[in-house]
């Protein structure tokens, strides 16, 4: 039976989907608030990514040695520069909260929008879970250094996860203005921690560049590429961790002032900032620890502090290293909340996930994303697998799938909607998008082929099969003409509006 609030209508030329006619209360219950400028957006972008300098990236050394990792990082950085230019152009033309889903919806129809939006959901929810995992490892190591007690060793690692999730869901619930201000504080603090590490390492006398190459090479290979040139391929997913999440900025389009100008500007500033920090960490952290020792660490920067500072001072200062990870919990929690908000507002996901209430924040989206992430960590960790690596790989595969689909969308939009207003235009154009898309596809294949990532692949396939059934049976019959849908359904002739 049809709800009195909506009437189902079938739109002409919109494919096999049904749009509901909503009442005025529908969008009143789903409003966001503009609170930030370019600086706040830069801070949110940096906060989302900066944890990659603190944990996770060093798995690339285990895959390919230091030489392979530094090459992988350079290739991945190139991919992000090209991709961000393409995304900035699309975001300036479609400044909707939907971000990647919005671009793909306009270029490839409802199914394309759904698959792309789902990839970002997986990316951000699992990225948040990964960062929570690494944050708990840092926090527990600090607690152990100071008190001698470890929750992890006692079998209660889940307590750390619960505390971190509750804290950051609450922080993001209280309002976007608070979220952006907190992002500014923790981003600057995290960058200060990294700067302190760099200075400490440079003046410690502990730097040994030969230790970058102390992994014993396999037969026929060199100390620079101990596992051969092909191993670079498998280091790329870990190199992504230095930049993964920076593409989330379009998700703040309805909460930032002048998004057409500020999203491209903040994107350029973010990638420049993270390029500098990435180079410094990848060079200095293993040079004071040794590549072999660092390759398997859950808290590489913490180990770096221990190597260059006296014991007690290292323990105290390492507490500040936790700031970097917590900064990213903040940024990625914001991202998955807005991703779930936009897809549910448009009817792809259950509509209650987009309710915003008095605080103008999608509180149900924040809560449900946290519950899913916590459950994933709990099931994987207590099912006998390494939760950090498995969830990280799920996040990376979701990300590269979203990247690939966005680059396809960019090319299609350039061809099919050449006349839509584009306040920012990528200087790399279609060739840049094609190169970024091919690099994304290469990482996608790397995850697919590496047996260490097999569980992550199975999980992703299962998610897509279940979600596709849901959308085919229910979602496509309950869509709503949200700003993203109006723009796409009109072929770009209906200009951006937020139903405020």
C-alpha cells in the first residue's frame, strides 16, 4: 500500500525505475547546513587521509621492498593527481552531496549510480573500520608502555573499537560546524606530529639509508627490488593508503560555501600537502627502523619514535601520534555518513538513513555505518583472520572500483553532456581520466590476483550480489527526485538545488 506521503510515478525515459512523488516534509527532514570554506574543506580532506602516514602504508614494503614501495607510491600519487582533477571538474558541475554516485548517475543511469555509490559505501565504511583498528593498536601500545597493561593481550581489543566509534559518531552527530572545526584542529596537530618526527629523525643520528635495503632479495633480484619488478604491482594497494579518502571532498558539497570553487581548490591543496608528508614518512620512517623491521608493524610511526627518542619520552610523545589516526576517524566518519545520506535520500538505500533532525547531520547514517564497521572488525578478528589487513583490502578494492567507475563517468559526461556548466575544467582532460582509470584498474587486478587478498575479494563479491538483489527487487522502485536524480534525469538541464 502506498504511503500517504508519497505517490509512485514512472518517469518517461528514465529506464526501469520508479520515482516517488514526495511531500514537502521529506526534504525538510533531510536538510544539511553550509558551515565551511576552503580551509575547512582542506582540513577535512587531510584529516581523512593523514592516518595513512601513521599506519598501513608499510605493508607495501613487505610486498615489494622499499624500492618497490617508493615506485608504487609515485605511480599512485600520479593517479590521484589526475583523478582529483577529473573529480573536481565533475563536482563543480554537480555540487551535490552524492559525489561519486552523482557523477555516475548522470553518466551511466541508475544502475551505474548505484554500483558506484555502493563502492564508495564499502570504501568509507571499511576505511573507517581499518583506521579504528590501527588506532586501537596505537592506543593499546601506548597504554602498555605507560602502565604495563594491554587490553589487546587480555582479549578485549573490541573495547577500544567501541570507545572510538562511540566518540566519533557522537562528534559528527552534534553538527557539521563542530565536525569541520575539529577536523581543522586535529589536521594541524597531526601535521605537527609528523613534522616533529621528521625533525627528530634528522637530528637523531639514527638515519641509515642502507637499512632501506636490508630485506634479503629472492633469487635473481636486487636489494632495491628484493621481490622483483612485478611486486610493485602488489605494493600499490598499500601505497594508496597514503592518499585514500582524499576524493571524499565532493561529499561536503552541500555543507561548504561556494562548492564549485572551493572543492577544486581544497583538492589541490590536499594532494600537495599529502604528497609532501608521504615522501618524508616513506623515506625517514624505515631509514631509522630498517625496512625489514618496519614492514610488519601495526604502528610504524610509533616504532619510529621509539627508535629516535629515549624510552619514556617516546612513550609520551607517541600518544600524540595517535592524533593522526583519530583525525582520520573523524574525516572518514564524516564521509561515510554523507555517502549513506545521499544514497538513502535518493531512495537507493532505506530512507531513514538520510534523516538529519535538529543538528542537520545524518545521525542514522553515522550510527549504521559504525555498527557495520564494528561488526566487520569483530567477525574477522575473532574468526581467526588479521582484521586490519583484511578490512584494509576490502576498503582498497571498494575505493579502486569507485575510482574506475568515476573516471569512466568523466569520459562519458564529456561526450554526452559537453554543454553543462563546468566552473572548473581539468587541465588533463579525457587523457588524464583514462590514465587514472587504467591505473585504478591495475590496482583492482592486483587485489584480485593476490592470494593474500582473497577473503576481501569474496566479501566484496558477496556484498555486490546481495546489494544488487536488493536494488533490483526494491530500491529501483522507490527512488526519489533528489538533487542528484533531478540533474541526471533531466540530462543536465535542471540546475543544482538542495530543496532547502
